[in-house]
C-alpha cells in the first residue's frame, strides 16, 4: 500500500462535502496527538498545548472543574459530587462528552480564530482504529471547534518524528508503546508495508504492577500508584532509572501506612509476559512484510517510541525476546506529535492529493 493510499484509508470524513478554499495552497492549521495518557497540540511553529487526557466535572451541574494535569491529580481523590475521568482507553474515545471538552480546552489556546475561520486539524490515530472509533474522534474534534479533520496513522507520525528513513528503500520498523496500545509498523519506499497493534502497553503495565504490589506486599494502593512506581523506576533516553524504589501504601491487614522497597528487576519479571506479547506482535509484522524488508528490519533493528518505552528493562527484554537490536528514539514521548508536525510542514510528506477534498 502506497503512502497516499494509506492516508486515504485513515482519512476521516469531513463535516461538509465542499472543498476547502485554501486547501490547494495552504495546509492544516494544527496537529493533535490525542493519547490515552496525554493530549498534545502543535501548530506549524511549535507546541500549542499539552497535558494529561483527564477531565474533572461536578455531577449534577456538569461543570468542568479541571482539565489536564490538575484533573489527573484528582483521580481517586474526589468527593462524591466530583468525577475525574480519562475519556480514552486503548487509544479510542470511550466517553464522548468529556473527550470533546478536553479537546475544546486543548484547541482553545489558539482561539484567536473567528467563528468563520476555525482551525483545520490533522490528528494521529492508532493503526487498527475502527471506522466507528475514527468517526467518534472526528465528531469530538468537530464539537471542539475544528473546521476539518484529517487522520494520520500514528506509527507513521512516530516513525517520522523518530527520524526513521521511511522514504528509503531499506526497511525499518517502529514500535510505539503508548498508554493504551502498542502499534508496530514496518516501512519501505514511503509505504507502511505491514502493521499490527496490541493492548499490551503502558496502562497494562500500570495495572499489573499495582496488582503485584497488592498481592505480594499486602499494600492497598490508589489508582495512580502503578503508574507512579513505573515512572519512578523509568529512565530517560540518556540515563537509566534507579535500581530500586521505596513504595508507601496502606497495609491491607492493619490499615497503617507501610513502606517497602521495590526493585526494577522484580517489576521487569511482572511485566515480562506483556513484553512477550509485544515481541509476538513484532514477529507478526515481520512475517507480514516482504522478505527483503524483513531482512532489513532484522539487521537494522527496532526503534521504540511512546512514553511506555521509557520503562526500565523494557528495551533490554524486547531485544532478548526478538533477537534484534532495539533502539529508543531521542524524544520517545513526543515522537508522534513531532512527526505529525513535520508531515504537516514539509511538502514532500504532504502530497497534494492528501489535502482536504
């Protein structure tokens, strides 16, 4: 499948059937990476807004009290009359109204547009997003004020942002470990030759870590503890994380606070079955790729993007399971939005037929 065909497959329907007057000479105003954990919005020249994909509202009045990081801190801590919710799961919208409010806030930083010239938006979508999921995302963006919506496969955006030579003849592969899904795709000659997705991703790691700490140490933990522990033991692209971390929770037996040391090695064992699922997804994409492309990928190795890729031990375990070199992008958390912005601004990545029609 060629790049134009691929993008046509992922292109969302427009609100109207009439062509955009500026479509032939201009490009979309914004790019949006609506993730399960974080939402990022960029314009042509840089970031517009960024924050957690969480909304807090007061029940009864339905008034929005907090959005983004402020709302994320409220998860599991709100009184009965306030509900903090993450409206996406596994990369898809599960609660339409909160998602629309989240996007309205994200796009609102650039509300200089008049009612007659709202923004045009290109949004990244998981590789296996269904037509229903894509339509829900398009409708939420329209409700948030977007004039037109175009959809870009997230693995393609992540690959461009990570600097992979997707237009070259040699094959390359991206493994985008997000919060809700892990997308795997192989590229050659500007085409995505094979792709697959799995729900084994950052949220899954958080859930199994929380369950392990509760069963192994008898700690009753809040909804964010698994993510906090994983983040605390994660490194950065330039430096590894700590080998151990002290975790404090409520002792399920006594009800008193208790602190236990948790090592990176034991958590690596906990998430290992799910890393194997990612490795199997990589193997499935290799099997679906042309033999010469698969050979190139095996020789060149994988490139990891997404916030989940920062988890300590993930890269090493994936390299062991796939028997391939595994590299991490320089800025894995921002690869998708940076790649989408580059796609937006560089004509060679934006063929004429991909503009709104």
